[in-house]
C-alpha cells in the first residue's frame, strides 16, 4: 500500500510514479495528494519547470506505459552536451553517438509528466485521495494508520500546472486499503515522497544533514539568435552555473544559479535587461538572447535524510535527497529510488515475506542511500570546485577538465552513470 502527500513547487512526479509502478506489479495502492495536476494541453505555454530525463528515467516511464504519450506531446531531446568554465576556458563535451545512443536525454515539462502519470493512475484504478493531507500517523503491529484532513484546493492565481477544486474519488480494487469515516487510512506501508521540506519525514523523526547554498535557481524560457542544435549547454561562472536546455519549440529553458541578492536583482530586470544579462552570462554562445517570458526562482540546498526507513515507512525522491541542480539529476535520482523500491518489494512479496519488514526496507534504504549520498556529495564537490577563484586553483581546475575531456573511457563512465546505466 502506498500513500503520498504532494508538496513543493508545482508538484512532484516521483510519488505518482511510485504509486503507478507498484500498481503495475499487482500491489493495491493509494495516492494521497494535496492537489491534482491540471490536464496538460498543447495550446498552453510551456511549463516553466522542466526536467532533464536520463535514459534510465525514460525507461521507467516507458515500462509504466506513459512515455509514448509524453514523447508524442512535447519533448526536447538532446544528443550533445557542452560544458565550459568561464574562469579557465576549459570545456568538456558529451555526445550520444560516442556511446551508441541516439540521445543523452530529453527535456520535458514537469506538468506534462505529472498529467500523464495521473491519467495512467486513473486508468489503472489506483485510489486517489485528493485534496488531502496527512496530519499524523501511527504504527501498530502490521499496519500503519494515517490521519487525513482536507488538503488545500487550487484557487485562481495558484501556481500553474494544477487545477480543479473538487475531491476526486475512485473505487479501489478489493482489499486495497481500509477507509474509516473518521478520515483515517490504514496500510501495510507508507512511502513518503513529499518534497525536500517533507512533513512526513519530520513526523517519522528522521533528521537531515547538508547545507544551504544561499543561492537561488532562476528559471525562465529564452529565445536565442542561433538554434540550440539539440544540445544542452552549461557554463560555470564564479557565481554559479548557467544551463541552457533545449525545448521542443526551439527556445531554451535556463536554470541560473545565483547568490540570493543577485537572483533578486536579476528577477527584477525588465525583459531587455534580463535578455542582455543571460546573453553575457552564456558568453553569447547561442548569439544574443532576443526574447523571454515569465521567471521564477527556487532556493538551492543540499539536504540528505539521515536514514530512509522507519517502521512501515520509507522515503524517496527529494524527501530523501535534495541536491544541487547543476547536474540536473534530482528527478532522475528519485526515479531510480522508485525502481529500487519496486524491485525490493516485488522480491519480498514473491518470497512470501512482509513487504514492510525491517530487513526488507533496510535493503532498499541501504542501497539507495549509499548511491544517492555519493551522487549528492559529488554534485556538492563540483559546486565547490567551480566556486574557486584563486588563479592557481582556476588553472588546476582547467587542467583537470581538459584532461578528463581527453580520457575517453573515464568520460564514458561518467556519461553512463549520469544516464543511469
């Protein structure tokens, strides 16, 4: 049994994917969500929040039966990645053809993925309680009981990507969960994917460690003079990286990491000044920036849960690991959590074990926490290294990047790891 409370900027696809993945394996699942995504429509403006899906994530979505619909809707595939250092001028390139692949990944709108997952959940008969939130839970014997209260329905002016203010109820398959009139739900296992702030993690008494980068990620869509050439571009600046990610309509989605004061200043610029600032920061690699639209920003932090499991309770996604966006791996790590959890629970069930037994959950937690921690600390190390400004350190960094670009086997291993292979 799966339960989830959605949090965060315009929702989270990891919890919906985990509910669907377990339902596809025959588990009776329920999704508890604060609010539902609005149906995606091609005539709508491209969602401001996008994600770069790696091949492993695309493979999972394909297994779940939603990738074909996503791909046919609006996707920005990229076959190349060019990363360069403003300080030393050193650059590294990744190419899909070098590893025998057609693509390195795809840039996809968050609300498109979430909408397709939500539709698939309905078609699969997964019980959804929405809008609803978890106010507390209690573990007794072989069950965990959640106390629910009505969630906040989206109103006009809320963040785009959500809509509808009516509670949606769908009849579960027989035995999927026990619902009582007092608003509680009883299940065998609670899977929490409620974002980096994760109230459920706090309720479980699980602490975190990490650091605040005192930066914000500024996001916007921009139009450039030259085409993006199905390439993901990233320039490391002393203030933080700027990524230009290829969208299906020819524009680029930018993620620009800036100190908090600078981010506030950039957000307040008029359109012409903002376009000029992005052009300068990107070294005019795609020519001048000639247009933009809405902008937003989100805080950057490193936050790792001290453990991923408790009694009949597991964490996944940003609730377990919030990482720096410089590598674009946040959602990909969360979907790898989904794959590991699904495989662990299927094995336990097929062996006749309690799917929420401590040793079963520890197996998932041990494997994913180890992998996630290595990745998160690696991203953090990159952020620190590219913040170096002393000339000898900048020169050493440039030498290392140039050497890595020439060491094809090592570069290939890095590319394979990012792809989830």
